C-alpha cells in the first residue's frame, strides 16, 4: 500500500482535459525545467511556502482510499459533463504506484494522465494502460539542449513515447510548451515533426502552449530563485506549416 503527496486538488477545471474535471496535482518531479510554472510541485515532500495570504503547507499526504473517496464523491457531476479526473503535477509518474492504486479505486471516472514521460518504462506503462487519455509533453529533441534546459536526459521520454505509439490505446495528445528561443525554434519544431511522423500510431492532435510570463511569480514563496536564462519577452513565431506533413490537427491553446 502506497501513500501519496498531493499539493492541490482543483475542482471544476475546464482546461485540463475534456469536460469538467477535477485535477490532482502530485508532488515531486525529476525534471528542473527552467520555465516550470509549478515550483511548489518540484520537491517530493510537503513544504512551507509563503503567499499573499501568509504561510501554508504545500503538500498533504493521502492514502489511495482517501483520495479515491474524494474523487468518487464528485463522480456524478463529472460524468454528467463528460469529464473526469486528471493526474498532473509535478510529475504523476514520480508517484506512479500511488496513482495506480487511486485509479484502481475510481468508480467509472475518465482518467487523463498529464505527463512529460520521464520515468522507467514499467512505471509509464503501468499508468498508461490504466488511463483513458494521455497528455504527453514534448519539449526538446536535441539531447544536449534537453539536458541543459530541463536537467534530465530525454532518452526515457522518447522511448516511452515510442512505446505508447505501438499500443492500440489510450489515445494521446502531444503538447509543446513554446518557450522563447528554446523550444520554439524552427529546428526544434522540425525535429518534433520528424519524431511524430516516425511514430507507429500518431497523436490525436498537437497542442502548442504559449509561454506564460507569470511563470516566475511563485518561486520566491518556495524559497527558490527564478533564473529562466532566456528572454521571456521574445516574440514567438511558429509556422504551423511545419506540422502539415504530419497530417495531424494542430491547436494553439
């Protein structure tokens, strides 16, 4: 039996998947992306943070039964609106066994896994086979650039994406955060398009996520310093035609 650490449970979310959803934000992430929007989710343990309303603890421990019970209480309204539960973070694969046990206890709820795919194959496959939809973040293809900007190697990410594409289900969406001068370069977009074209089963669509300049506003409350190392105000100019040959719909969020 595995307990888990959650730093937020957001109800009535309409931005984290189809329908009205409850999004569970799990603590802990192996990556250290320079543009991370949820620094309170990086560390795996509860921590004290300081916000406009004062100090609070980010991170609460739950058993799988406790968290599943909270989510099941919302099942009627979630299913009525063709929604469900989204597991995000942090990185939900960081607590894969816990998330798996929670999913096993859900009562007919649609499950979306929002991940960047960095995990051992067995952990990724464990949650992938229990999910109804996967949002798969793809940031950088060049290995050195990925290591520089995220702090981790992208080989496990690309391998898990390849494995996902060889399975008949679940459907998945590739999401690309557009970080100025980092991920939004023509070379990186071409590299991503090339990877997608080589997949055995492509994504339902590609989503381009514009950079949010509010990314660094939470860092000081977590005792961290925001050092993006890129120019946040740089204009993003993506040519959607890059993805035309993929034959997959592209959505700019």
